C-alpha cells in the first residue's frame, strides 16, 4: 500500500499531495499536506526525500485525515494561501 493518499498537479507546475506519515495500520493515523516543487529528475548529488509539510493532521482513520486535508489540497488558491502563511512562497 502506498503512503500517498492524494496527489495532483498545481496549475503552476508543482504537485500537491497528502501523504500518510504513520505506519500502515497504526492508530492514530498521521498525514501531511506537502508541495513537491522538484521536477521528476533529481540533480547530481541530490537525494530523494520529502518536502516540508504545510499541514500536519492526526485522526482515528485514514479516511478521517484525508477528509480533513482534502479541502486544502483541492483548490490552487487554498494551497497558495497556506504556502504564503508559512512563508514558502
């Protein structure tokens, strides 16, 4: 099973995604909303990793955390606002 619960491209290029950070089957379920600004190819010397989270949520089930984060991930304007609030833009 994948840790990515939701992913889509933003109109500006990067990808927004909701990723489970807790182990599969663990309770509580933890997930983050993050923006991956990297292209599909890593530069020489660059290692794969995860971008810093914009939002972190904890809930009883995977569908609960997805339901809490999805409204923030579905609209480009909501993502841009979160990025601005956290000084990432």
